[in-house]
């Protein structure tokens, strides 16, 4: 931008500037900081012609006269200017780089900066951390521990519903308190994708002493549980490592004694359903009595059923009773056949009823192995509907679906 300056007086400069502003009023936009900056720069040069108009870079030109003699500023390399010359001098002001449209972010305030009223108006205070809350969501932004737990796959929405868990987690340091437990679990064979669900189910393992955890794993190894079996047990029963060595020994001894199993069979049972060790022992005691006293199974039959279908030891007593009553008393299937296929206790009672009644309708409900067209209990409950209709009922699935609607 260039500004014309008359040598006669600064009034000419001011008049010229006013004329240019009047001719182009759009150049000075309202509330435009860039336009205002340009205007103030021009006005400053008019008011201070000696300091601004002839100032450029490292050199400054100042012209004057001493009795009509040309005088040059000692620091200037430009020729002197005669007083008698009535010429207009056109000098370029310092060119300013255009301001970028998008300004960079303002650096954060330092504690030692003096904050003006304008700065104070731009500061948005962060909401304070609540002293008490029913949700961990209010603390995630300010807690590195909670942020890393979320990245790990921990479900904080479940943990915050449990008493005192939220307060416990907020007091932990991830690097100091949590990392060592994570490395311990990974060494046991717990997969990365299982760590989040593990801590969601059992966050209290983070309060356990690392030496005690190693002792409990060493105890399982002394009972000849393989490394793979220990990893499976720990992953499926997260609370098992919270049990002391004495408590673990009592639980394993109870299962072995109640079922009359060998050490190998006990390890097999615990590996298949480790929740039996960490859960309540009352359902196990009750279901064993039900199978022996109410159902009439022999002890060796109960052992076989427990090893094939471990869930029956902790299953719902009412469901077990209804299934046995229908299969044994209504369908007429004896104990030894039920023992041969105990998965019937895991099957839907509705499915068993629908298929049995359909076979009764067709005259094919034959469950005696000595008779022709014998239908095994396994095929009755395990085959898909399409295969069941074609191979067992010898009819179409449309007929079976129509029969189900009429039930």
C-alpha cells in the first residue's frame, strides 16, 4: 500500500486520505480488525510524518534545509532534497503481510500472565469435578486411570452400579497399581480381548497382593492343572484368584468327596465348569440329593451325568425335575438311557414335548432299543427340525409346523 505525501504540509495528506476514504467507504468495514488495522496504520503515519513516512527497515530519511542548502541524513544513502523543489514525494510504507483468514489458536495462559478484562471474557472455566456422583462419567475426562480402563474394554457403566467400586477405581494409579496385574494375567494365558471383561467382572483383583496371586497359581499347578487349564479356569471364573489357597483346597476337596471322583476326574470337572469352585456350594449339595433320592439315579450314574453335563450340578432344581418327570414318566425312558444321553437336561422341555407328541400322532414314538424304528433320545432332541422330520418322523416340515400350530 502506498501513501502520497505533499511536502508543503501534512494537511494535504489528511485531506487526501479523507478524500480516498469518502471515495471508497467499503474499504473500511465495520468490525473488521484487518481493515481497522490498515486505517490506524495510515493515520499514525500522517500524525507522525517524520517517524513513519520516511522510516523503512534499518534506515530513516529526514530532509530539511539550512539556508537553502541541501542536507542529507548521515544514515541515509538517498540523495538530498532541495527546499525549492515543489515536487510530490511518493514513498512506500512498510508493506504488511495480509492476515490469515483463520488465526492460529491462542496459546494457553501462563499463571504469571496479567489477564485483562478482555482476556477474562474469553476464558471458559472448566466445570469442577463433583465431590460425589452416582456415575463415573463425571470423572473420566480428568482421570487417566479411567480413560485407560475404557480403552482396555472395561465397562464402567456396570462397575458404577456396584457399591464402592467407583471410589476404589478412582484411587488407583494405572501404572503403579493396574499394570502389574495385567502383566500377571497375560502371563497366565488370558487373552488381550479378555482383559476388559475380566476386570469388569472382578475389579477387586486389582487390590490383591501380587505375591498371593502367584501362590494361588502355584497351588493349582501343584494339583497338576496344566497351564492351558489354569488359563481357562481363570478366564471363565475371574473370582477364583481372589480365593486363598486354603479356600481353594477346601472347594476342590468338597467336589471330589461329594462325587467320589479321582483327582484326574476332579480336574476335568473343574476345568469344564470352573464356576463350581467360586459359586455357592448349596445348589450342588441339593441337586446331588435330588438326582439320588428323588430321581433314583445310582452314584456311578450321577458321576457320569456330572462329567458329561457339569451344569446339572448348579442347574435350576425346578427345570431339572420337570424335564426328568416328562422324559422318564411320560415318555417312559428308563434311567440307563437317560444316563447314556444326559444332554437331555440341557434341552428345551417345550421342544421335547412338541416332538414327542408329533411322533405319538404319527405312531412313531418308539424309544425301546429292542424294537424296530427305534428313536434315540439323542436324535429326538439334537437334530434340526428339517432333519428330524425327514429322518425320524418321515414327513415334511410343513406338516410338523401345522401340528405345532394346533397344539
